[in-house]
C-alpha cells in the first residue's frame, strides 16, 4: 500500500474500518495506570501506548502520537516514540506524528527526512504523516511536499487551531476581507493540488479545530479535496455533531482526533484501562460515522 497516495490510504482505511477516528497518544507519566508507575517513564509510556493500540485498533483508522510527550522523556522517550509507531503500523493503523514542525531551508528538509522518509533501503518512514506549521510560507512546506510526492506520505497543515487563543492571530482580517486562516487554507488547497489520489483526496490535509464549527464548514468549502484533521472532541468540549459538515466531500474527507477522553477514560472510575479505552473508541466511532451521513 505504500505505493498509493496518502489520501488513497486514508480512504481505504475508512472503508475498511467504517471509522473516521484517530486516537491521540499523549502519555503523561503522572496519569498512567498505577500498575505502570513503578517502571522508568519512557518504558511505562511505551507499554501504555501499546496497550491502548491493542484496545482501540478495531475501532480506529490510526493513531496520532504527540511528539512533545515523548520528547519530554529525553532520548529514551524518542526511542519509545519510534517503538510505538512501529507497533501501531504492525497493527494495521496509520501513524500521524503530531509535531507541528515549522522551519525553513535545511531545517525543514531535516524534519521531512526524520519523519517522512525511509532511513535506509527497504525501510519504512517513521510515520505516515506529520503535522506541520505553514505560517512561515511556501518554502517552509516545500520539503514536506517533496516527501509526499516521492514517498506516498502526507502532511496536515495547521490552519485553524482548537485553542481559545488561536483567534488572536488566525482570525485577523486581511485587506481583502478574509481572515488570515482562510488565506492559509486557500494556500494549502493550492499546495495539495498535485498530490490528489485516485479517490479524490489530497495528501496535503489541514488541521481545523472541532471547537469552531463555523470554521469547519468554511474550511470544507475552501479545501474540497483535503482531508480535515479535527482535534478537540472529548476533553476540549467539541461534540460529533459539530463536525458533520466536514464530511460533505466524502466519508474519508475528515478524521476526528480524540486523545485524553479515550486513553484516560479509565480515570472516570473504570477498573480496566484497556477496556475503558476500547469502549470510548467504539462509542466515538459510532457517533462520528452517524453524523458523517455515509
């Protein structure tokens, strides 16, 4: 399947799983189950993530490991990150590395090489896709676009974020009446036009916070061929109904990301953390599939 575009691989995964859910892997040592807290933090985090993957694999199309939580654990944490990515891929899941990398020139090329390009003959890239920050302009994104064309990977450009403060910059009104994020969305659509697969989806997607339903609808209009990555369900307060309009370009044209509400579901009083995660992932899959209307 590596020969297919990333957009096609998403569409195939959605068809196969009848799910548009991604589970975020945000391992925080202080929140891990008691049974794991006696282990070194990186080992405990890796074991926790492997358990979550086992629990949710039947209900989701992929996982979204958040690099910051692994980086905080030092070199062992980065090793744990790669172990978790390999484990998820072996389970048949797409891996979206959430790093929101953004830089120019040789630095951007190095990030692309680190996460989206094979590190040796016959090797797989660490991740199927990477989140990137496009607010430094086209030259900061070009190395990732080249990786998409050469290696069948994908990127998700941060366009309108789910945090409350994002509007302080992203909602600024330009001279033509558009907001800054709408301008960036139009740029993302242009960048992704030459990596559209047979299923009509681009390998260049966009991150749009599910906490802003109007922005979700507008982003769908501006980005008809991009897969929208929608964080914010669950712990951040968004509900499946808030993202219904994201799916008007097809059942695989948006992915819903949930992390804390799934991986730490056991903290609501459940005895088994794996069973709690599985139940929440299954519930979310059903609700999102229903509102997607397919």
